[in-house]
C-alpha cells in the first residue's frame, strides 16, 4: 500500500520516465514490455513520455523498432494491439550520450519537462545499467538537477540488483545514493518478489486459517527452497564470474522467499509493516559458516544429447576461477517459531532441471496407527512451485479405494494454468505498477539489505580469501554429490 511519503499516481498529472541503459537486454525484454502492458491496461497517466538513455548511437526509428520487437498484449485483439503499440511507441523517445555528461542530462531534463509546469510532471528514473554505473549516473543526475521536483510532484528511482557485493560495499552504495535519493524515493527491485506465486505467499499464510497453527517448529520438519537452471551463464561470463551464484541468486531471491515463508504476520499491508517483519526474521538468522555451506561449479557434460562446456571454458571466465555456479546452504532461524528447523536453500546453473520451488515438509505423525498398513508413510508436504508450471500442491496420505486398508500418497493440486483463466502478469508489470502507485512493500529496504548481507558476507569472504575450490559436477547432472550429504546432515533427503 502507498504511504504518505509515496502518494499513488494521479492520472491527470503528467509522467516522465527515464530508462538509463535503454539499449540493453533488460530494458528491451522486460521494462518496455511491462510499461506497454500498463499503458494498454490504462494504468499510465493520460500524458506520459518514456525517455530511453544510453551511449549507443541509435536513431529514434531504430530504437522504436527494437522496442516494438518485444511488446506483447495480453488482453487485446491483434488490431487493437497494433493501435496500442503505435500509440505507445509515439511516446517513447531515445537520447544518447555518455553516462557522466551533465550537459546531456540537462538535455534529458529539458525533454522530460515537455508537458509544461502546470502541473509539473512526476518522474521515474530506472537504472537498467551495470552496477558500477549507479553512482556516476546518480551524481550526474544530481549535478543536472534531474531528480529535483517542485512541490506537488515527485521523483522515484528504481535500482536493479546487485546492490553491492558484500555488507560494506552495499552500505557504501546505499550511503552514496542517499545524497541524491532518499530511502523513501528508492525502489530496489528483486523481481522474484513480483512473481505471482511469491506474492501469494502472504495470502496463503495469512488469509487462510488452517496454516497458522501448523506453521512452526512443532509441525514443520524442514523447509527447502530450490532454484535450478539447466543452462549455463549464457554469455554473461564477465558479470557472473565477479558475483557467483551466492550473490546472484541466494543472497537476494532465495533469502527474500525465505523471509516471506518465515516472517511473522505484519500488522498491516503497508510497506513499513511488511518490511519490518522481514527485517526481524532475517536478523534472527546467524551468519553462515563453512560448515553450513557447500559450493560447486559445473564441468563439461552431456545434456539433452549435446556436449555442454564446463564453466571454466565459458567466455569471460577467469582462468582457474573458483566462482561457484552452485551452492547449498543450511540456515537457522533463532526465534521461538523456528528454532531447530533447518531452512535449506540451494541454487545452481547447468543442472538437469529448470525450476524454482519451496517445499515445506511436515513432521511424521507421532504414534501413527496406520504404520503397519504401509511400508513407509510420507509426511505431508506443501510444495509451492514458482516456475515452471506455477502452482501449489499438498501431499497427503490417503486410503486407496478397495476392501482392504492400503495407504498411498496423494496430491491436492492447484495448478495456476488450469485453475485461473487470466494470464499471469510478468513480475516487472506488477513491480512497475507498484512504483507508480507508491507501494514499496515488494521492494528491498536498506536495513533489509543489510540483514541479508550480514548472513552471507563472512562466508563469502572466507570462501574467497581461502580460494576454496568448488566441487565439480557435470553439466546436466543433479549437482555435486556432497550436496546430498549436507542435506542428510539436517535430516533432509534429496
Ligand atoms: N537481464 C536481466 O534479466 C537482469 C536481471 C536482474 C538484474 N539485472 C541487472 O540489470 C542491469 C541491466 O541489465 P542488462 O541485462 O540490460 O545489462 P546490459 O545489457 O549489460 O547493460 C545495459 C546497458 O548498459 C550499458 N553498458 C553495459 N556495459 C557497460 C559498460 N561497461 N560501460 C558503460 N555502459 C555499459 C549498455 O548501453 P550503452 O552501451 O548503449 O550505453 C547496455 O545496453 C544490470 O545491472 C544487471 O545486473 C538484469
């Protein structure tokens, strides 16, 4: 929900959006298509302009043609969609220049002010650029006065992860950015939080009565959160080799999911209360040590009939790199609800599956009177699948119909695709709408970021200073074999 510092957008007031790094992949494939959907569905103000800014010398026509390639309509006929995309593209402009030129930014500022001063336009700045450019771009914006707004108009900035590479670099980034944009104006995106199934986590937990009494150490044996990809680093070697899977996926996406699974019920839905609860639960997680983590790196393997090269042969990867492409970590939450329940989080590239899911495994039924009717009775498990095939399933033990008492595992299954007629919005559509509506509950607050870095920074430093070599696993396999042993140590069978 919006708060007093972040009023929702007034559709009568003009809006100018500047996308820095507009020539890049993210802008083309996610940001512009999401803004188009918002436009097509009537969420943008009547008067708006989107200014792409980057160094590449593209003409307006070239830029618009690139943007047009990725636009999609979800609920319009082809003819309506063509008309809508023509109208949208007419509001998209492109300016090129260096990222540190005050003069070029002043040009951008003059373009953004094209609607006149009564009322002055609201402004959104989207930093779709590599992280080393965040500060130079913010400083140049400030020198050109781009973020300054008169009374009655606001400006907001959207930042893409990674937010630093450890606690101190993240703090330095936050502190420096604060000279230009206040915390209230800052929207740090973790696009996983915009995914439909992840947004549903709070609804599932707090809008249903049945979960609360069992959502604790008495009934839950462990929680595992997995993120797996069956592709390698896909040409992002330069970036990935600096960051690795822990910083790229675990410290942000998986930890955010864990916080939503484990946090207490917020007293309301506004950003402050939701984020307060996330910070509280993350602050109860002790920093990881060597004993809690295992890292791996994919090697050459055969997957789907083709030889796939190992990580060290990928372009942009340093010779002998020890950057992990796989990691599994066992986290603990030292609070009354969760003490003793392991939260296993794992993320890997070059594996044998593509999926993101949360598994909540319940304890065995004590003194089960049906124990002699089956060789093994599986404990209940709630599975929340984020992708592919979004859905929620719950495994129960059931009597197999017949004259004798035979038990089997059965599944109560809610598949989004068959259960809901509406198509699922992309995470960026939802998050960009929240930016306009002034709702920061799905964005990472500075203290949340600090708490997340505190969990991972010591072990990241240890792994790096000791140059720990990750265990190899063949591309297309299930990951390093020792991951199974680490899980077993915590009573988890993988
Ligand atoms: N792609 C994703 O799905 C994704 C997901 C999460 C986070 N992110 C983050 O979002 C940001 C943008 O992603 P992206 O995939 O669009 O990145 P990108 O294509 O590498 O970079 C975006 C633009 O930044 C400029 N740029 C790139 N490298 C530069 C350099 N060394 N010096 C100066 N300018 C440079 C380029 O524009 P010009 O050369 O025209 O100036 C490029 O088109 C990155 O920080 C990334 O980490 C991306």
